[in-house]
């Protein structure tokens, strides 16, 4: 198994995702404050597992996600062009 270097951008993105996951767990506990921490985490995992179905059943939400992804890619391409960087990573 080869070790791959993880970019600082990926590390920051993962940190943000972990932070937001913890916020979601905290939010779940506000819905039912009697949940134990492990129960709130398990419920959050269930919600995450169901997200693709939720997106498919809500075309407006799916379109918003697609728009956000397109905007991120556009900003990346503009950044790469202005910095003379042809690397798409």
C-alpha cells in the first residue's frame, strides 16, 4: 500500500465536514434531548445514509446541490486561469 500525500485543501475540507457533522449530531439532540450521545450519532448516521434518497425525492434540493457544485468548479477554473495553473486538482 502506497502512502499518498493529502493536500492541505483536503485536510481543511475534512475538518469542515467533521465540524458540520458534530453540529448535526448536536442538532439531533435538540430534537430529542433524552437521546444518549451514541443514539444521536446512530440517528445521524441513519440520516446521512438516507440523504441520496432525500435528494432524489426533492428535485429542487438536488438542483441546488448541482448549482453549488457547478459554482465551485467555476471558481476553481477562474482561480486556475488567473494563477496560470492548469492543474485541475
